[in-house]
C-alpha cells in the first residue's frame, strides 16, 4: 500500500447549534463522528454522501482551516496540530483547495495575473521577474491562453473560472488538492471538461486528491477509492472496482438475502430508490423521532447513524457502533450484518 499523504485518526467534530433564534439554549451535533481515513500518495479518494453529512467539514479539517473536537490529522506523517510557523507555511503550500463556487472563490477586483501570481509571492516561489512566465505556464496547464492575463473574473464563464481556480491551486506545486464539489455549480457539459482536466493534471503531476461530491456518477468516474459518509460516520470504504461491479443494488428486508457487497446505505445510494416499503417507512420514522429525542439528550448517537433509515436495523444497531470489517481486499464496511 502506498504511503498516506493525509490521514484522519478518529476525527470528530462537534458544532453547537441553538434551538432557535428566540429560544435560549443549544444542543451539539456531531458533524463528524470518529472518522478514520487516509488519502494515499497519488490517488484520488472520492468522498460521497448526501448534503449535510459532513463532507465540507472534513475538507476544512484536512486543510487545517478548522480543528477537530477530538482526533488527529496527519500530513506527510506529521500531526498538523503540532506545526510550528515554518511547517505550517510548508503545509499551506502543499495542501491546496478547489472550491465549489467558482463565482465567489475568485477576487472580483483582481486580474487573472494578480490572482495567479499572488501564491508565488506569498510562498516566495520565484523572483518577481519570472512571475509572468510562470503564470502563463499555469494558464497553459489548465487550457487557457495568455491573452486573458489582464482580465477580471467576471469576464469568464463558470467553467473558465474553475480552470483559473485550478491554476491557482497548482501555482504552489501542491502534493494534495482538496476539491469540495468542484463541478456542482457547473453545467453538465462543462462538468465533464473540468473533470477530464482534473484527471489529466492528477496524472501529470502525480497529485493526491480528496475529491468530494454528492454526485455518485461523478465520484464513480474520477475516484480510485471511494469513501461513503452518512451523518458524520464512515459507512464504507472501497476500491473503485468494488463500486462498479455491484451485482445487486437493491436492499431487502431480510438479512439473509442481504447484499453482502455493500453497506445498506451504499446500496440505497447505488439503487437510488428511496425506502421501498411504505410500512417500513413508517417504522423508520418512528425510530427517527425517537432518535432525535435521544440525539439532543445524549449529544450524539451511540449506534450506527443509518439505523433510523435502515430496513435491516435491530436494537443492537441503535445501541452499538459497528466495527469496521474488511469484507474483501481493501474493502471495509461498518455494519453489524457484515460481521
Ligand atoms: N459552522 C457551523 N456551525 C454549526 N453547524 C455547522 C457548521 N458547519 C457545518 N455545520 C453542520 O454540520 C453538518 C455538516 O455540514 P457540512 O460539512 O457542510 O456538510 P456537507 O458538506 O456534507 O453538506 C451539517 O449539519 C451542518 O449544518
Ligand atoms: Mg459541502
């Protein structure tokens, strides 16, 4: 196995949420709950999960923009919480971000030249006289022309802005890029261009990517490995081929006919079928209400996060966190029915 460039060890992140604007008091939610995961050198690790499951929180923690409530984050083997000024600067240079919204992530008052030469200046990567040459090279990398050097972000389309955003991330010759929904704000036809560019750059520079999306087909297409997150808990981690060779995506009510290839939540994502049995939906809702009550009282959930929605769930699932089980080579699932 390759070395990890970025490693999360038992990372949890709590946020305090107020009951309402008028009422006093607050409760804590666990945006991330004991996440163990690593991005290997030169790989694209895809992170998929529905909105609000904690993907952006993990992205921010990976880049040291937020700190975990508990747990550790390692970059190239070092705990980022221990970095002194020099190490932190080095880390900021080697771990870059590509944002979801290309319309707000570029400063509207700065020209393309200014946007792309700034990281060179901040990290003192070359002499002032070489900025222009370097910036032109960066633009070429992302398929853009030097004629745009003096233009402003508002003059470009979403896809072009995302290219400029990628060029900015590449300026510091990073080792890892965290891309949080980089194509979600773009038209479908443009999405494909940006994804292909991203794959091309990844190969050319042997970059590591933490690629985040709620879009399953996109994740399937780009990733070498796929991690599935649900309400802050990792449900499954698998190599790309395990994701593609999924014979049966339906979840069934009987544990005996359970599809052992995937976590029930992954199966649900893959089948894209909402709860199939209406009666089961009612049962699940009852459990869900119970859970919300406990959730506020206990501060977090003891068992599997998918428990309220799972057609297989038993009391044990609500009470105990399932262990991470290796069901095939490099394929891990956290589910009581897998052990
Ligand atoms: N600064 C914050 N304060 C309070 N709650 C937050 C904050 N940031 C995120 N959350 C909550 O944490 C959960 C995860 O959010 P996020 O990581 O943005 O999810 P995703 O990117 O998967 O949509 C959500 O319930 C969100 O409301
Ligand atoms: Mg997000």
